[in-house]
């Protein structure tokens, strides 16, 4: 397996995720500012529900991005440790096609268990 190819893919993905974080933080700050700068009753004002939804959505995206970044970082650590491409459950080689689709995965297709 060409580990260097996967290191490059992971580093590119890491850069994309890092670039996305400031924009998500700005979205959260903007939604918070809109919420605090208005006399909105979230339960009874249609605009209040929109602000609450935008804040909730931006927060969820930020959490997903942080989680994805942690998965990428863990995969890069596995490359450094020489354990990249080995299933964390069964210890068998992860298919290269699976790693091409999800280079950060620590699981073979059999042990995905709802994870990808």
C-alpha cells in the first residue's frame, strides 16, 4: 500500500477542514449577534425560529468539522505509528478502495458498525 498517497489525501482533507472552521465560527457569532441584537421571542416570532435554527445548524456543522478533523489527525498518527490501514477491531488489512473513499477510517468494511 502506498501510505504516502494516503498521507497526502489526509493532509489535504485536514487543510480543508481547518479552513472551514473559521467560517463556521463566524456563522455562529453572526447568529448570536442577531439573536442578542433583537427583541425576538424565539417561541412566538417567526424570525426568532429562523435565528435559532441557523445557530443550531452552524453549531452542529462546527461539531461535525471538529470531529472530522480529529478522525483525520488520528489517521495521520496511525501512519506515523505504522498501523495505518489495519482494522482497529480485527487487525486485518483495510481494503485500499475503502481507504481511497474514506482515508481516515480505522475500520474494515466488516467492522464499520455504523461508522464510516
